[in-house]
C-alpha cells in the first residue's frame, strides 16, 4: 500500500502559491486585463477612425401621394432602389473637442418603372466640425482616464498583497492546528508515562488514590485533545489547499517561520511610499478632477451651445459611375447650429451651483480621506513595532515554560511535586507554545498588511510590482 506524499511548505512558498495559482489571483488578473482593454478603448478614441457605411440595397415598392394640377390627390405606384455608400476618415482633436474628416460618397438610384439609372456622388470632400462654447469631454478624459488606468494597475498589486495576507492567515491556522496536535500527542505520551510511574508509586504506597484518578482524568482529556486536534488539522489543511490551489494529495507539513530579522521602519517613510504607490493616492487626484469636470460640464451645457460645420470638396452626377469623376463641381457647405436657453426658470444656474457644491464636498472628503490614509499607516507601523517586541517576549516565555515543565516532570517522578503543580506546568507549557504561534501570526499578518498599505517591500527596500 502506497502512502500519499507529505508536502512540506514554508510561509513564503504558501504566499507565492496563492499569488500565482489561487482563484483570487486569477480574478485579480482578469480584472486587471479588463481595465487594460478599457484603457486601450479610450486611447483608440484619439486615433484616426476609418468607417464604411451605407444602404445596400435600399429597395422600395409602394404608393406615394402626388398632388395633381387641379388640387386633387393621386397615389402613384413606385418601384425603385436608392443605394448609397460612404467611406469616411475622421480624427478627433482633443484640444478643441472638434473633429476633422475626409469622405467619399456614392449614391445610385434605380427607377424600375421608367427603367433608368442615375448616379450621384462626392468623389472627395474634407470637413471640420467644431463645437463652440461647449463642454469638451476629450480634454477631460485625457486627464482622467490615464489616472484610472494607473489606479487599476496599483489595485492589482494591492489585490495580490491582500491574497498574501489571507494566505498567511490560513497558513497560521494550519500551523496552529499542527502545533496543537503535536502538543496533544506529546501530552498524551507524557501522561501515559507519568500514570505508569504513579501506579508503581501507588503500589508502594507513596501517593494517593486521588492522584491516580487525577492522572486518569488527565489521560482522558489528552485523548480527547488528540481527536479534536486531528479534526481541526484536517479542516485547516483543506481550507489552505483550496485557497492556494494546491492539487497534491496527502498531508501538508508546515515549517514554523524563524524569528524574523528586525526591520527599521519609520512612519514618515511608510506614508511617503504609500502616497507614491497606492491606488487610493492616485484616486485622490482622480476624484478631484472628476468633480472639476462635472462643474465644467454644467457650465458648458448651460450657456450658448453652437456647432460649426464646414465642408470643402467636389460633387457630381451622371448616368454612369465614371461620369462622376469627370469635371466634378465644387462643393462647399458652412453651417452654424445654435441652441440658446432663454427661459429655464433657474435650471441652468441650479445645475451649476449643484456641481460646484459637489466639488466643494469632494475636496473636503478627499482631505478627510487623506488624513485617514495617513493615520491608518501610522497606526499599522506602530502596531507592527509593538508586535515585533511582543514576539521577542513570547519566544523567551516559551523557552522558560518548556524548561519549567521538564523540571516539574522530573520533580514529580522523584516525589517532590504534587499532581496539581504538575498539571499547572502542563497548562503553562502548552499555552506558551500556542502564544508563540499566535505572536508569529500577528507579526506576519501585520507585516503583510503593511506591505498592502504601502506597496513597498521594507526588507529589500523596493516597490512592489
């Protein structure tokens, strides 16, 4: 019978596996890709656009109303085809919000009742369309969309660090379950050995029946603790495997992280890196610009709206296509469209004032969010330093409690310690070991949280990418 292989993993290996192959990592990667293509779509708006449009065919068979010379109405049957094609090349101009274009058009009309065909077309024409005194969305999008794209890139890195934080929590869940099982199995073995010694001493009359009963009760507790620890270990192992995407069968054996090297941190440095790297820091500027854009749009939509269109080119007509290109006639068009609100009962002013008030609120909110942003990082740095000191203390406490238990065990065998004091040493040793794992968990959790808040690796002193 073959046994499933045991997989040994360190904390860093678990974190990297979660970042590379977990479902959460794939979700973050997909979101990043979506934002990338959205940005590419935005960039395409500023590139030349070549479009072919038309109605082909455009057949019609119906009756139309025709007024006669005497004023009566007759409905005459018609059968015709009025097809058209239009090839156009356009380019937006972000600075002005207008667009320049070139076009070529061809129209064919077939009258099936009279059996004749006519062509009409514009071999070539260039034109310019310019909104006047209106909101220029191209200019504002060019300021805001790159910020949104950069924000999405940093959000992706933050998502990976959130995955690392979650993975480290599941790592220590399993590590604690693993340590609890080791403690339970060790306590079971020790209790069995001590009970054996106690029975021998009882037969010699050196201890009481009450001590034997107490040790038997401890043995039952130890057996129960082993069963509970095995169950907790299985649950924690399944949770970790599912999250990091580990498909391997068998057990996972985690290596307890060594006490980390001391890191020199400063709140000022952490805050500086956070403002340089975090998506929230980019969002502060983006939100302010969006509020400014809303004000500009309200003002642009409330006043005189005009659109100037000018076209220069050639056009012609004929009974064949080649005739369109022989001696085409000049074609010029100039058109100015106006939209002037005269009486709107204060609606225009209200929309502008609403946008301005919203801009002011956004500025206050951003300032408050900046303060909270800095305070969160300052608090995290302080917490990290405190947990680092606590970890050092729990290492010493674990060593002392283990040595104290060994001494108590030897003294009990020699008859110099009561069963009550031995049980207390049991409990203190186990609790000190668990406290050490908890301290490791809190330390590494605070470390990964600090990385997420700053997007900076303080060990290598480099930005996270």
